[in-house]
């Protein structure tokens, strides 16, 4: 009898460790779930489909990571500036919203390993001739809280920049000619240009930016757990494959 | 002076006035009596078109008031009206209450209007109230001012709609006194009232209305001392 | 400034006391890089939009209220078809504006009707004004109707025309009933200006959000914004109170 119980217990412990190899090492705000804030207007990184599901590069990556960590992904959709504040205020474990790694942001989050490198791009109507040289003479649309906003305001001042709650509204303003161009991450700009006719993407000379997930400050165990999986996905080419898949359409 | 021909007034399905014809002569003091709901106030209010008649016509000084093209404002300037609830303008002093209409209608200049107003106020014993506001006056004083307000337009006829019904009993006398003086001075008056004493003493003719019809008409003596109509008899039995 | 730099380094290193931390947060929210200028510009836009919207709202409100009241008070046998036409249009206007959310109206005005305008504050003010006009008209209409019907009858029985009776008798009395609700509407309007940031209007909330997205610290910018609104509303209420008392003093009743 005793033997039987011990055997069952052993079996149970074995399964548990197999399913969640890291479970014991980190904590999340809601046990068994990875809660993430995001601004789902940032294709191909994240977007909503017709059923309201959050889809894109990052949700795909997170799905793989969560599977390995034995967690259930839990998305909180909000404006980007609010999404950036969510981990800090304890609303989310991490912000997963195409977040650029920046020195000043490192005081707010612990960044994971970055998984992609992108550039800022200018998106404007095809008949416009806008480059870095005459960007200062344009009205620039951005999303509130993005690096695009930071660069544009720093270089050309508040008066030349209009920040919207979401990039989708910013692109609406662009098609209305309410702004002359949008400054946005190149992959995102291309994704919008692919769906909205008559737009073109112009390269900028801003330096490359790294994207990573911003985990709430101090949750080192979670960062390490995510990194372990993420680095594996980068090494075996899965990340590149996912990015490629989403950038094609 | 005022001809009323086949006057009917309906409020929805309710027939308030049923085919009334009447002639009001210059200088007479016509008193309307009758149970409440008999239509006497509605009849009075039709005379200056505060109520729009459903059918029939009203002629004042040979002008058809019920014609939509008649300038009713001009005609109303010649017909004064006194209301049960005084309806003084609470946002103005007494003097302003009295002079607003004469000045705005171009009847008199400001100085003339004020002079006339003060003179009339003196006659009713209220000249010291010229700069007071209506809220500072008693009910009887308010109604005397309301009569003066109508008189300031120098009307040819005065319509009184239950002028003493909203007053405390001790104030009824002072208002009736003013009305008696007016009647004695020869003003044409149409008075809706429950004051049978006034009707008997001052009225030159009394109309008894019931259920929207004139049931009896005659001198105060005929109406009060020798009533013929059964309805009138039972009405008088209740009020006297 | 030096203090700020030194303490900021401590905050970054995670070694700051909470006093030092909040000092740094406060400094970077208001003082650093002259950020108070952004709030000031935001407040100026807020006030500009409020004032403009108020003006539009009151003018629209008065016109709508006057037309609708005049229509309802016509002589039964003498209805004007012109008045009836405008009354019908204005009724639709009031129904549509009161029946749709302000946010939707802003989106439609900002991105559809005035899709080519770049003066976002002006479009915002216009939208708020049109919205406010519908509510103001009902406030004014309610005020006019609250005056005892006997007042209109007394005025008309003296031979005064409709306009004069309204002007000298009804409106002065109605204003006392209208003013408190109108003051309330002004305050709602002032706070509603915060919505115009969705179409790119750079008012107070816009400034606060821009600063938060620089500092990643929401406490002071949002608290400060709330405080500024509160002060503005209290100032407004106080001024309105004085105005009302003046009005009452001139009318002993």
C-alpha cells in the first residue's frame, strides 16, 4: 500500500516537473497566466483579427514561450502609453507591444533579450516627396509614447508633431491629409502601406532599434525563464520564420 | 360695442362654450355668474383672444377679432384685463409694471407714462409703492396695481377674471371699491365673479352661464329677486 | 538642477529614498526641460476651446430655444410654415446630438466632415460647441417654460407683441432658472475638452500624456492635470456664483 502511494506521488512529481520545468522559479501576478499589456494597432507585431483576437509576431512568439513555461497568455489591450506603464503599476507582468529597448526605459522594466532589430521609417502618400532632409517642414503623425514620437519631437519640436492614441488613427489622419507623413517602425509602416493603397515607405537615418519584452522591474526569474526559451527560438530560426511569415502579407 | 356671434370653444372633446351670442354695450357693467366649469372664464378670455375660439366670431368696435389678419396686439391695447392671480411682473418695480406697455406700444412717452401711472396709483392710494416690487405688496394691493396697470393703456373696456377669488377676505373690499368707482365713472366692464353682492349692487346686467350656455340674462333685480330658470334658482340657493 | 541629476542617478540605481524618488518624479514631471510650458500651452488650448465652444453653444442654444419656443407658442389658426420647417430641423439636431456619444461626434467631425482640416483645436471647439448647443437649448427652453403662463398672458393682454413680452417679461425671469443649469453645462464643457486629444487637439491631457510617455511616470503629470482642472472648475464656479448673486441683488423679490 505504502509503496503504491509513493509510486503515485513520484509519478505525479515527474509529470509536474516535465510540464512546467520553470514553474517553481518565477512568479506572475496571476498564477498560471502571463499577463501582458499591449497596444494592438501595430501590425505585423500585434494587431486584432475580426474575432478580436490579438495576432501577430509577438503573440506567436509569446504562444511558444508560454507553452514552454506552462503558462496561459493573458492579453490586456490599451493605448501604447498606458501599456508602457502597466508592468510598473502591477497590472501586467510585461509589456509586449513592439517595445524598443531604450536606456531611459530600463529604469521601468527589465528587458528580455531582443529578438529583432528595426529602423524608423517615414510613411507618406506616393505623390509626396518627403525625406529626412525636409521632414522638419512636415506635419508628422505618430502614436503617443512611441520612439517615433520621441525622435520627431526631439528633432522638430512639438508643433510639428501630432500624437494619436493609436497608429491606426494616425494612418487615418494621413489618408485624410491631416498630417503629411507618419514616423513609425519600418516593418509596421510597411504593413500599413501594404493595406492602405497609395502610401510609400521612405527610409530614415535614425539608428537601428532593438525590440524586446519589458518585464516588470525586479522579476529577474521571469526574465531569465523567458530568455531561455526566446534565445532557443532565435537560435533555431523560429523567430526569423515567424517575422518573415507575418511580413509577407 | 362687442358682438359675440355663435361662439363655440372646445378643449379636445370637452364642449366648454356652446353657441353663445351676446352683445355688450358701451358703458354697461356686465357680470357673469355661474358654477365653476360653466365656461364663464373661457368666455371672458375669448373676448380678447387669450383663448382662440373653435368657431364663431367676435367683433370689437366693428373689427372682427377672430379674423387671422386682424392685428390683435392693436385691439388688445384697447381692452384691459385683470386676472385672478394678478400676474404682475415680479422682475420690475410697480412703476415699471405700469409704464412698460404704454411706452413699448408707443401710446405715451416715458415722462407722460410715469405721470399718468403715478396719478392712477394715487387714486387707488398706492403712490408710495411706485418703487416697490410686487413681492412686497399684499394681495389686495397687488390686484389694485393690476387694475391700474390695465387702466394705464386707457382701455375702452375692462375684463375682470375672478379678480377677488385669490384674495384673503379682508382684502376683497378694497379691490371691489376700486371696481365700483370704475363702473360709476362709466367704464365698460365685463366681470366674472363669485361676489353676488357686487353683481347685485354694481352690475347693470347679469348673465348666468351653465354648461357652456347662457341660461338666464337680465337686470340684477330680475336675476336675483325673480329668477325664472330652474338651474339659476338652484345655483342661487347654493351661493346666497 | 544638480540635486536632481544626483538624485536621478540614485533612482536609476534603485538606491533612492522615497523622498528622493518623489522629488525626482516631481522635478521631471514639471521642471525638467521646462515641461511646465507644455501644461501651460495645454491649459491655454483648453481655455481657448472651452471659450469658443461656449460661445458657439450659447448662440446655437439661444437660436434653437427661441425658434422652438416661438413655434410652440403660435396662435393655433396662424401657424407659420417657415417656423415649422426650422423647428423640425432643429428638433432633429437636438435629437441626434443628444442621442450620440461626444466621442463619436468628435471622430466624425475630426476624421470625416473636417477630414482635411489641420486645425484640430478649432474642429474640437466646433464639435463641442455644436454638442453643447443642443443641451443649452433644452436648458433655455426649460427655463422659458418654467415662467408662469400668466406672465405671457398678462403681457399680451396689455397689447405687447410676442417679442416684447419675451424680452421684457419672460426672458428676465427665465434667466434666474437657466443660469445654474447653464453654469453646470459650462463645467461639463470645460472637462469635455479633454476628449479632443483623440483627434489630435493639443490640450491639457495631450500634454500630460506626452510627458508621461517621456518619463514613464504617471503620478505627477496626471495628478497635476486633475488639480489644474479642479482649480479651473472652482474658479469658474466662483465667478458664476458672483454673477448669480449680482443678478439676484438687482431683483428684490
